[in-house]
C-alpha cells in the first residue's frame, strides 16, 4: 500500500501534467474558435447571448428651468439648487 506522502507526490505530478496539457490544448482551441468565428461571422451576442446592462438609468427628479440641467437626487446637490427649495424644481 502507498503512503500518504507518495500519493500527494503523485497528485502534484498529475496536476502539473494536467496544467501543461491544458496550456498546449488551449492554444489549439483558441485558434479553432477564432477560425469558426471568422468563417461564420459570429457576434458576441450570438455566442454568449445578450448581456444585461448592469447600469440602469436613474429618473430625473429635479430640473433647472433656466438652463435645462437636471439632477437625479443622488450625490451632491448642484450649485443651482443650493439655498433654494427643491420642491420648486421637482419634475
């Protein structure tokens, strides 16, 4: 029966072999994928599906009637709103 140390050494050797073979086959796989993409004019959306936008537009809450500038109410208040009643500028 093999000892724990021998099994761990075998495991390490196998993991190194796996990494080497993966690296070698990865280059071929990448070349094949690029060839197929070029041949069939595939797009990112066709390959991976449409990606949902992580950034969502925030609705405008305040508008400066003089300049048309807007503010969503997030972050620091704009200067045109300083010292004024925000309700007067609500959209």
